[in-house]
C-alpha cells in the first residue's frame, strides 16, 4: 500500500491556532517535510511532536520531491507543512502535490490557518468575490499585473513583505487609483494591526511608520466606498 501525503495547515502566528487533527497527523506520520526546519521545530516542540523532519523549500523542491515520492511508494505517510499557513498558497508544495497525484498516491488536506482568509474576514471590505494575486512581480511584469488587477470588478488580495509594502501601496495608487484598502499585518500575533482607508490615506500612514511583519493588502473594487 502506498503512503498518504497530508497537506497540513499550521498557525500563521499564534501557536494555538492549529487543529486537533493537524496535531494528530503530525504525530502519526512517518516524516514531516517542512519549508524551514528551524521554524517548524518551534511548533513541533510546543506540541511535543517527535516525528522526523526534513527540509522542503524552493531551492531543493525538485530533488526533495523525488525523494519524498519514493518514500510514499514505500508506504510511508508524509505531512507537508510550511513556515506558516497552508502549503501551496504562495509557499512551496505544488510540485510535490502535483507529482504525487500523477503517481496515484493519496493526497489529503488537513485544513486550518491561512492569512488569505484571515485577512479577508477582518478587512471590513467585501469578500463575496475576490481575486488572489499573491506577491506581485518585483520588476518584469509588475505594471502589466497591476493594470490587470485594476480591470477586475472584485476585491483583490496581495501579499507583501515589510521592505516593499510602501512601493506596492504607491503602485496601487498609481495603476489602480485611490481605492479603499485594508492593510493587515502580523495577523494573530501580539502586534496585529488592520487599518482601512483610501490608498492615499494608507500610503501616508506607511510613510510615517516603520513597516514590520508580513502584510496582506486587500484592495476594494473600483467605485466601492465605505
């Protein structure tokens, strides 16, 4: 019998945001494939999980996927986790899940935390329809992506790092207009913050602060006002 690949969501900040099932699966599998083993060991230690852990990240994804597929073929059960949130959502994992499915191995979701849905739920902006853009291209294709996003008649979700968040707000203002934005950072952590306003308002706030933590930027569709 082949093993099962479990795609396991982990907390995005607060270590208590993990399901009973996730803890059970992480305890019971033969192997955990983690984006950063140092980060994941903090979580595993918190729940006294002793399962063997190996790295699985963007730089070794192809070679490690081959090794993990071999383990699945030998009947070993594997849990795939990332540093925070749900694997494959702007995090490594697609290649392993894709090749495991092509090979006919069982793949199961163990759902839980996701900064995408967490941010949408508390953004104060409409979430009945949205487009998830992930991280914007840094250079090539950035203008084209923003112009495309501007054309969509739905809420748009963008991920961003602290050292590029101001540039992204400026670009949103330039290419998408002075739309309503909800800027979410450090979700579920001690310094969680959500601010809402026009792109111009948000830009001014960011310019007069020191950006810290990971950001989720929720951009309302054109014409939406609070």
